[in-house]
C-alpha cells in the first residue's frame, strides 16, 4: 500500500496479484461472468489492507489444550456498496469478513449535470457503532462517493473508509475537499476524466460490465 504525495487522503494498493487482475478487468473482451468474479477477488485482496487498523478488544479463548489470550473485533463492521456497481465488490469482501453487515445506498450520476442523485437507502439502525467501508468500483468525479459519505456522517458514522478499484485525480481531490479525514483506498490512480466524466483509461462502465447490460 502506497501513499501519493499529491493526494494525502489516497492509498493505492500496489500488489502483483491486484495488478494482474486489474489487467483482466480493463480488457474490453472480458466477459461479464469473469468481470464479476475478478471484481470480487480484487475487492477482497484490498479489504485485507484497508481494514488493517480495525479496533479490537482482548479476550480469553480455551483451546483443546489450555486457555490463551486472544482478540476480537471491538465493533460491528458494515459494508455499504453504492448501487449498483458496488454490489459487485460485496461478495469478495464478505468472503473475508463474513460477519459484516451490508447496508445499501443508491446514488446515480445525472448525465447532464454530472451531479449525484440519491434514490435508495437501507442501513443497519446501529451503523454508527462501528467502522463503515463504502465501496464503489470507480471514483470518477467523486460526486457519488462524497454524497454517500456525507449521508453516513449525517447518521453519526465517524469511522468511514472508501474503497474503489480505479480512481481519477479529480475524484480523489473532491473527496479530500469534502471529507479530508476519510481515507480513499484504490487499486490504481488513473490519468484523468474525459469530456463525459469517464475515467481514462479506466475500464468502462463497471455496472454495465458487471451485470451484462452494455
């Protein structure tokens, strides 16, 4: 995991396995079935590092031989995918943290104004009691991500992390200005946004490629 001097809120996950799998996702000929599988695999690999600083408490466990000190997570973890593309990352994260709860926030980008529009929300009532991992494959303009994080803050959440696969500098900057205390974890930082606010080189529309709705 590497920090980027120009973006102090960004952590990029530079691992050979992640880089290899990102090649598969970027390939225009990758099928939706393979895209879904690899998307989840990368999300799981990134989660291991993104949750490295989770708070824990000490306890005692009895092994078949004797009692010994142990640790347990101090608070429940909640995964919040931004619909719909974030759903493709959820199973990969749950494979690593099966005890996590899953909330949902529906935010879509208005293609004319490029601004986020919220259309759905379902969250655990005690979501503010523990860390929250907001997930979305793409951080383009940053509008949807910043909107979702702001929504969670309004509900008392303070331990928030944002996890994406591909980030654009514009989106990272937007998140930094809106929520400077929220770390952004990305597999890669790409070059820029094009005139349609798509990430270049990116990997296309992650939602369409995940669900085969191209």
